[in-house]
């Protein structure tokens, strides 16, 4: 593979920063997400390195197809790099195990995409979750891998679930309404951050990409907060990681990407919230037995299950699956 071919592949796949996170190929949003990923420089560089490495591997394996071009094979590696930078201290073994894990993610992505592609189901972030679980289990085993885990409020929240969200974060945290601050932090959590400014930038990018998608984020956020106030499932407040990476992303994906936007799809987005609560609680309890965070597994399970259910039950005139994907809810809506 020549240098020009590699550069061309990277140029074609720059949207992998988008597809796995917000189901878009909008360049403005892509640039914003790339910028935000470098708010944590280690995560940014690790994520970018994994993307380039994954493109080289998939090119060598001759996986140059539509999945390759829209970033299916690389966005899970992007997640891996960002997570490595957020979870582990940088040392020689960091680079070594990051390269090994990146290879595993590519292999898992190819296998799962081939198998799940037959019934028309997406793999979402499942390859990243499974491989990073292996990395965490290995790093915590009796054998020394050389990986040293960091300690941060976000990682603590990912492991233990909801925490106290009333802490200050500079001027914005003290001046913005608590609900607005929580909304922006929740959006930043999809990139393993807890930064209000990062969340604001992501929100701006999503709004530029799609007003429908942005409205679903707001509706799912308010629904989740309201549902929690009624049930008191999380007395101290919902984890902003689970709010962003699971509940909000799940509602937006199923209602503006996998189905054609409509009143029924918006109702489906609302239905995702109580279902998401159950999945988050159940999977957190299950994975706690192995000292593993659930990451975005509830998001994956919820979207794949609902999508498969809609495929099994056949044609729904008022809740139609998206057949031809244009990566724009507005464009899909106007076509139908």
C-alpha cells in the first residue's frame, strides 16, 4: 500500500469520527468531534493512531467495501484509542497493548459485521466493548501487563453508576442551570469526557447536522430526568455517562437513523428511556460481578433488539425502517 493510497483511505474515512457516535457524515460535526477528542491529548492521539492503523489493516485484508468507506471498521478502533487514553497511563506497554487491542478490534469488527450483516443488524460499538473488557480483565489479572489505570471522576462514575452531579466546573458550572450543565456533560461523555465546553461544541455540531437529531437528544434527556424524578431510581441524579452514551444516543439512533422520523418514531424514542433504565441497572449489576463497566452496552442491546423486533414484525406504515440510508434525518424525512 503506497503512501498516497493510505492518505486517500484516511481522507475517505475521516467520517469514522461521526458514524459510530452520532450516525452522521456531516463534515462540520466531524471536525468538531475531532477537536473535542483532543481536549484529552492522549486520547486524541491514541484514537487517531488507532484509526490510521485500522485503515492499514483493513486495506491489507482487502476489506475495501462500503463498510470500509463509511468507517465501520475504524470507528470502534477510534473508541478503543480514546478509552485507552482515558483509562491508562502512557508508557511503553500502553503503546504495545494498544496496537494488539486495535488488531483484535478489527478482527472482531470483521467477524461481527459479516455475521450480523446477514439479518441486517448493526454492530454499533460491540467490538470495542468486548475487546476493551478483555484488556481490563487482563490488566487486573495476577499477571503483569504493564498497564497502569488512571483514577478520575468519570471513570469512577462509569464503574459505579450515578454519582453526585452538583459539583462545580469553573464559571460555566456555577452560572449555567444545573439541568443545562448536565445536558452538556452528558454529551461530552460519549468521548469519555466530563467537560461542559466539549458538550457545548458537540451540541452545536449535532444541531448543524440535524435539527431532528438534536430535538431527539433534548426530548430523551428531559424524559430521562423526568422519569428518574418519578421513580427515584437514582436519588443523587442519573450518571451523565449513561445519560449521554446510552439513553440519549439510543433514542436518537433508533428514532432518526434506523427509522424514518415521524410521530411514532418520537414516541419510540421516549419508550427507549424506561427500557434503557432497566438495561443499565441489570447490566451494571451483572458486570459488577467481574468488575467491568457496562460502557455503551445498553445502547447496543436496546437498538439492536428494537431494530430486530421491527424487522421480524414486518411492515409498519406509521413506523417505517430506513431502507436507503442518507445519513441525514431531514433528507430521509422529505423523501417519504
